[in-house]
């Protein structure tokens, strides 16, 4: 294991800046997840760490060693890919053992055998060691790919969207296996994904990237509940966060967010946001509310912040429902109990839990609290 430090690292491909002045510190033994859409710079970051690509600027340290000029074999970094990249002519045992047979290692057959079987037992693939990789399922191939990376005892383990193309059920199972494996191996790990569920379920900390630029780094709770900008807020959660363009009205000292859509939505400004709203000096705000903090209510007796809406569409998702309601030209997504049912164009009342509002300056799209 080792600490990893990226100090103002930049990588360009022609006019495209794939990684833009990235500074990041990963603690010894930490499981860090890089999250972002395609083109965010996630895979390029892994390649820079591994030495497959070399940075145009900035410094990379593994432990206390500056590795910018070192080639991949000298960095003791292992990488597992989305496509597995297994050797088709080898069986499982031979695939896992392959890195240990590199000329520089000079390991005995007995040591190689012991190491391969130890990793196979950890990953639960010992019964598969003599099987040809072409006869394996996707999940089994992923374990073999991971075993081939782990068998080297790397200081840094890099996982590039390792379960992205598996079906949903198998992805869920592999997430739980990765979480269990994390407790066993204690290796500094950087895991790349575009799936927010993988990020939230696996990470010690999450790094959100966009167009090569770091947007936010923090615990899963920080990134989900306190996003620094609109981009980060929209990367986590499904359905995505509702964003309502609003102005602020002051009625006898009572501050309210009023939607720019003819005031169809009016929400009280919670006490924790009042100072920030007044200091923001913004003409308009984007008021964010995640779908799990909106409730469908029978009536508004005794409740504040209730909105009249109309059902646009309703989906049953097994254990929950997803309601999209129209309010003027604005739509609001709501997560509902599965027992509920709705008809298209049915009128509904939505109660917003304003204590959970996340508010952004509409011009800069920055969280007014982060500012």
C-alpha cells in the first residue's frame, strides 16, 4: 500500500485538455471513486498514474517517490479494465500467474503457485483455476481480471469501470463483492465509474470530474447532500435533483423562493439559508430539491410549502414509484411509496421538505453555501 499524490497534473491531446490542473491526495489504503460522464478525464487519470500516459505538467508521487519519469513496471501499480483483457489461450490459473512470470520477478514455481491460489481463494474462484476463460461468465471473468491485478501485491490498484457492461442484477452483486473485498485487501484503490450507485456504495471518498477538471472531492454524504455546484448535484441521484429557477420575495420579513414560472411554486426559505440568500446578491436562484424530499399529500391542512400539481407520468419501479408532476411549465420528480397509484392528468398536492433545499446562484451555478 502507498499514499498517492497528484500535484497540478495536466494532460493534453492536441487541443483537448483531458486532465486539467488536477491536484488530489489519496490516503494509504483508501478506496477512492472517480465519478463523471464520458470525457470527464477519469480513464486518462488512471493512465497517468499507471505510467501508460505521461503528463504534460504536474507531479505524481506514489508513497514518497516521484514517479513521473518511471515506466509502468517500475511503479508497482496494477490495473483492471472494463473489457477484462484476459489472455484467451490461457486458463484461469495461467492468466492470474502471468504477471508473476515477468523476467524481473524471478519467482519460483512454488511461490507463484502459492500466490495464485491465495488470490483465487480470496476471490472465490479456486474451483475455476483449470477452466478456460472462454467458458466463464462475465462476473467470473471480472474476478479473474481482478485476481491478475491483485496477485502482484501492487501499491496502487486501479479499476477502470470494471462492472460497467454487466447486467443490472450482476452489477449489484459485484458491488457487494467489491465492498467485501475492500475490507480484505486494504490496498490503495482508485475506482472509475459513471454510475452514482457504485460511487455511493463503494467509496470512502468520491471525486467528481468534468471535462478534466476537479469539481468536488468529499465523502459520499458531502457530495450527495452538499454539492458545490449544479453539475455535481445532477451527477448523483435518480431521478435527478429538481431545479427550480426562482427569485426571492420578502413579505414582512418572511423570505420565500418564488418560481419565475408565474410564481406557480412558492417555498419558504429555511432559517439555515436566510443569511446566505441575502448575501448572495443574485438576481435568480436555482432551488434544488431531491425527489425523496417531496411528498404526495391528501390535503394541505396544517402543512406549509404545499404545491398544486398535475400528474404527467407515473412509473412503478418494484420497491418504489417515480412520479413526474407538472406545475405550469415546470416538472417535478417525486419518489413515492409503491402502494400509491396515479392517473395521467390527475391533480395532486406536493409537500416540499424545505429544510433539505440546496440552493445555487442561477448565473454561476455555484452552491450559495459553498460560496
